[in-house]
């Protein structure tokens, strides 16, 4: 249904990177979510009132909160789509993360309320009377919520939306909770065992867990996380596909919200090349990155001596020394400055976060080994961190 509506109401609906298309999908999913959740609330509230089931009634108000979450989602997309201004030159894309966090908090609150009501039902159990209408409404709700999970997850992935991913998480938690309520109703009818309160408590725990997980993902995005590994490889391939590019390092990805990503990196180029030509190549690379990823890139040129034999030999030696210490450590910006009494071997190393040695200790270890290999050589080392590092 969403895809069909998108064809009618969203221009260029397949161009998911277009900010206008992203916003349109956000509005569409939000409006559909509001309509479905209000219908489900009405049906479940009636069924809960007639049966006297706290689990069914709580599930109804959970759907009402979901309608509210969809309203928050709509507001979030509207605010996120605002153009940059003097006070927010990078746009307002992070409003989408904020709306996602609010939705996650609503999920946690509803789980808490459901848990409290369920404990009351456990302490003072009451007889529950289920009718055929109750089972029909619960069955329809399960199908509707699972459908909402599918389309929110699919669209959220296509447009890279934290808000829709949070909504998808909410929808699948609702699907599971309603399945549990339906199981409780069937068991009560078949056996007479009153487990309405216990099922409600279990559902509350699941809902709170889903909400907390969704909130953590959103908070991580607000604080800043490493970019996707595939994205980094794609950028590297674009750079190295141009003639004269030797390698890249110090890549940093600044995320100001979906569709508002900025990249800075250092590109290694031959030191004896024509710098006017190289600069032109760098400009072309920046345009290629924008065209293929939608990201604004700023590239710094690092000249590398590729012809000096002594530099090449020493670079190989340093590579061997660092590999013997730890293959996780890499180095770049390698150069040598010779003097009458000694030669400075200058380079940067990239050390993983939470490494077993401090920066000072690892520098001392590498510098000592270099000096031991030849007393004329003194290492001058700066320590970097990898801003694209991923958890293993």
C-alpha cells in the first residue's frame, strides 16, 4: 500500500537521497501510521472494556501512544527538512534523531505503565470474559502491526531514517505484545487459568527493552558513531580510481543528519607531480564523491616521495617494525629529513582506541626499535586515532 501511495503522491519516489523525497516518505508513513493506530485503539478499547482485560486495554492505549508517536515523527521530519540558516549552517537534520529519541521514550513509558497495571492485576486477579469480537480484533491488530513493521523498516532503510527505524521497532514490539495478549485470551478460555496480569507484565518488559534499545541507537547517532564500513570503502575506491592517487588516510565523516554528511580526508600524491594538475584531479574527486554519495568532501593533499631509494627502504623497515609490534597499528605521512649528524624519520601512526599501551608508550617502543636499527635515525612520531574504526 505504501509503495502504491508513494507512486501517486511522491514525485521521483525512487530517488531516496533527495531531501524532498525523504521528507515526503516521512510524512506518508506518519499519516498512514496515525490512521492505522487510531483504528486499532478504538477496536481494542471496545474489546478491552467488554472483556475486562487489563492486557487488551493496555494494548489499546499502547496503540494510542503510537498514534502520538507518528505525530512526533511528522513534526520531526518537518523540522529536519528546514533549510540551513545563519544559526544552523549545516541544516536541521538532527531533529530527526531527536524525534526518534522522543518516540523511544514514549515506548519505554508505555511499557512502564503496562507493567504497573499488570502487577495490579497479578496482586488482585479479576475474571476476564472474552468474546469472538475480542479474538477478531486482536488478530487484525497483529496483521496490521506486522505490516507497519515491514513498511517502516523497508522505507527507513531506503531513506536512512532513524525515526522510521524506531517506529519499526515499536511496531514489532506491538506485534509481539498483541500475540502474547491473544495467547493469554486463548489459554484463559480453554483452561480458565488467569494469566492476564503475568502476560501483561511480560509484554511490558519486552516493550521497555525495545524502547531502551531504540533510544541507545538514537543517542549513539547524536553523539557520533563511525561511518558504515562499506561507505568508507566506497569513498576510498572513488579516490583511488583517479590517476596519481597513492592512498588515503585521516578520513573523518561528519553526520549532521540523514542527507547532510560531510567528509574530510588526506589523499597521498607524488611529491614530484604537477600540483596544478593534481589540484584539478582533487577537485574532480570531490565532485565524484558528491555525485555518487551525496556527501560534500574536502580533500587535503599529502605529497609523498616515491622516488628516493633511502626513503623507500626506510619506509619498508618501519613497516616491518610496526607489524612486529602490532598489525592493528598503521602509519602514514612518512618522510625523512637528513642532517650532518642524524636523520629524522617522521611519520604518523594510527593507534586503536583503548589500546593496551598509552600513546607515549607505543611511541617510545617504535622510536627505540628504529634507533636500534641504525643509530643515525631518530623517530619523530605523532599519534592519530581512526575515526572510521568499527567495533569487532
